[in-house]
């Protein structure tokens, strides 16, 4: 299957989503649209983010951000139903909590935290565009008051009368990030987001980074095919893709992104890194 060019990517594609939300203004606009209240300023912390092939759907590419009130936000795009989102949300919440409380601070100083997933499938099978969860007492339905919330957006919802037209327009735009889709809505926010996406797609440096990483992925696939031989090519290719993407993610999280390019052309280094990370 032919790969997309950078300018053909949609917001649902891992590379474009990660690149777009590393821009604080784009991140702020999307958060305001999702949460329904104004946010003055956003700081994006992209420690976990690594721009991978647009075809790698299940690799973690989350964006962590905070506002002037130190409220924490974690957003992630999901294109493949792996039936683990509840537990992933629990893990991401724990990461936000660790960052929210400094040594010596009181527990009551912890700020609110939002875990947000944008899914191109229905994560819970109820047909809703938006699923919102918070901790509550089973006996009385009383909220726990721990200031945490987990929200799952579904681009395939079937209850348009229960959400805003602006949210519907943006979720459609996630799947089809084109001029024609943006022109269908009067939402000023969606238009602002689209203008920033178009500007990003004209960024030559970002386009070059996309091409480089696509080339790295192609090289990994070629190695997998050669290793697999005539039989089992499909299985070997899939396993090598998963192994290589896992290595890229680990290197990025450990601040060793410079080794990604080096390992692509150095078999000894690549194998040593696989052994180091037990991949």
C-alpha cells in the first residue's frame, strides 16, 4: 500500500497529530473546543512524543500539556481498538498525578487532571460522540471530588443532537483534514485549527522529518522481509515493525533521539540497542 505524503495526512494520522499539538496555540484551541471553557495559555510538554510513520496506529504518541493554573491535560489519538483504553487512562492519570505534586506539598494542592482520547472508532459501543468518566460513589452517586476526569471522543458517534455542531465539525475534520471539510462548518475555531494545520504542512523542516522517518521505517521493513524469507514474510515484517517502533519510542522517552538515525545505518548499534532494551 502506497504511503501518504506529508501534505496528505489527516489529523487522525499519528505524525500530524503529534506535530500539530506540539504547537501550544493549536493545542489550546482543541482543548477549549473539547472542554467548553476558555484557556488563557498552554504549555506543551512533548517528552513522550516521537513522530513515527503515519501507518503506525497503536504506538504511544500522547501530548501532555498544562495551563496557567497548572491543570494537567493528556491527549492521545487512537486509530485501532485494542480494548485497553480504560487501563491506559489509569496509567496516564498516574503520570499526571506524579507531575502534579511536588515534594513537601499537601495533597489538597493537587490540580485537576484531564485524560483525553480521540478515537476513530467507538471505544464503548454505545454510539456516543463523547464519553465522560469521573470517580463516583456507587451507593449514592456522589462524586469523589478528586478533580480527575477521563473523556473519550468518538468520530463515529450517532447522537448528533446531544453534542455541539462545533464538536461534530471538528471530529469530522479529524478524519478529513482538508479545505473542503473545513469549509463545511462556520466554526471559527475549526477554521483557526485548519489554518494552523495548513501552515504546518507547508513547513519544509517538518516535511523533511516525516520523509526521514518514513525512510527509516521502509529500511526496517526491508530488513524484516529479507530476514523472513519467502515464507512468513507478513509475520516477520509485522514483528520487525513492532520491534523497531518500540525501540524508537524508548529512545525518545530516554532523551536519546540522536541514536534513532544512527541505528538505522549501523546494524551493530541497532542490535546492541535491541539487547539493551530487551526487545
